[in-house]
C-alpha cells in the first residue's frame, strides 16, 4: 500500500459495486456510534493533497469528550443520482445549517466510495457530551462517528466489512477525509497517523492503533481546562494552510518525526522526563508556528500562560509528573498519570479552576475508542 502514488491511494476504497439492487434485502435501518475526541501529543500541523499530513502524529484517545451520532436510512424510490444526497441533519435536537451543509458536501465527496448514499434518504442526529460553547473542537469526534456510521451502514447493506481490522481501517480512512485528526479517534488508547520509517504499519491514509505502553502511561488522565470560550479567530484549516509558507515548516516536520519516535519509546519504557519534555515542546512549537506564520496570529490567552506557569511551578516544587499540552486554541490539557490523580486534582481545584471560565473544566482520561450505540435515543 505504501508505494502507491497519491492519486491511486485516494481511489483505494472507490467501489462502484456498492449500489443497491432489486436483490438487496434491506430497505431501511439505523446505525449509531459514540466516538471520542483525542488529544495529540505530537501534533499534526500542515497538510497537502487530499488530507495528507506533512508529518507523523500521535494522540491519546479520550473518553468523556465524545460525539453520539445516529444515522437512519431508507431506500429512495428513485436514485437521486448525480451526486445528490438526501439528508436531514439535526444537532442536539435542532437543525444546524452550517454543519448540515458541510456534511452534505462531505457525503457528496464520498459517493465514489459509498455510491449507495445517493439511493437513500438519510436522517442524521448528532450530540456532543460537552457544551457547544466550551471551545472544545468537535470535528475529530463528530467526523469519526460519521465515518463509523457509514462503515456500519455498508456492512448492514452489503456485508462487506465483517473483518474488524478492515472495518476500522476504512473508518479511519473515511474519518481522515472529514478531518485529519479524526482518523486517530477510531482507535482506543492511542493512535499514530502518518508514515514513519520506525513504524512499519504506519500510513498517511489512516491511523494505526498503539496500545503497548509502560503502566505509567496507561489510563492517563487529561483535565481539559476551559480558559476561553470564544470561537477561534483562525480555524485549523486556515492554520494548516499557513504552514505552506511558514519559513520553519521543513525543520518542524523533521522535528515532529524525531519527537514521535522518541516519545513512543519513552511511553514504552516509562521515561517520564522525556515524555514531559516532548509533550510540552510540541504544544509550544504548535503555537510558535502560529505566531511566526504570515500573517501571524495568537490563539493562547493570558490565562493559558498563567495555567502553564502554575503547572511548571507545581511540578518543580512537588516533583509530581504533571504536564500540559494545547491544541489549536487557548484551552489547556493537563496530563498526569492515574496514580497521581488525587494530588493533581486537588491542585487543579485550588489553583487552576479559578483561571477557567466559570470554573469550568472536564475531567477526562484515556479511553477505549468508539462504542456502537444500538437503539438508544439522544437524551
Ligand atoms: C492542532 O484535524 O482539526 O489539533 O484536517 O483541517 O480538519 P483538519 O484539521 P484538524 O487539525 C488538528 C490540529 C491539532 C493537532 C492534532 O490534533 O494533531
């Protein structure tokens, strides 16, 4: 698979045979998935072609922050054809025009892979476990949930994805087309995305699961501190695009690949010092890249820096191995081993919670990946 060129790889799941015929026995059904968000330890920042990453990334899969997606389908009397999708979308019980339009465009782009979509009437309902205004990006969990639903639908209608490995690989591939980081959300514990010479199975097309870690790095905790709820001034998509003219881009991509190999090794051997050094460097570099892109922009807020300084001081004084990372926004992810949960959570309550908007933070942790929801209704 690795030697295929980009165009051929893009077509790797194209399958004109996935069309409903008179012989198809099912005419309606429902699929539903709960998919978690993820937090990158080595960041994907910069992309090319059809959602290919400029460097390898790795993330922990989360648990509490997730999206539930229910997809019902019914065969249309006549194929809508010519790339038309018949879709009704609601988010948390209400129509959501902006995401509906994005989803429709995405499903249209997937017609070569799932040609049966133009033969169906689709009703999609989605809900997040975290408030919309929390500043937490939902594209990874929502795109992963949609990808899982589409693969389940294919399996129900054609019985073509009964092999689990193949199911998850395809779900990851489809999720990547929706949002790059989403491809890592289909696997529990942690996932690596992007070709890397030290990981033979790694690929730019889909993520691979990574579970073999030292006990210190299993069941890791992530407290997501909401320090600002405002919509981001520059989207991730625009941020990725700015990497194309960033003068430090080439060095950065090389650094990410070096970081990835060293980080995975540290997580396997229990080397906490290296883990903290690399994870914090990744957060700082991501934001430094934003600050030195053209035009320059800043997504950190004053309280982002206050939280970072407090974490570093606390770590220095107590020797408790707590560190931070950031995604493309102002909120801080506080990472710590499960065995230090009591003292770190007391520290968060006393010193960091006052820096959060309305004292809001989410106690999350590494999770097991997507869960199929059968016949559950959104509360
Ligand atoms: C900083 O996956 O949101 O969170 O592919 O354009 O949808 P698109 O971007 P997105 O970028 C995520 C960037 C990041 C780092 C990461 O998750 O690896």
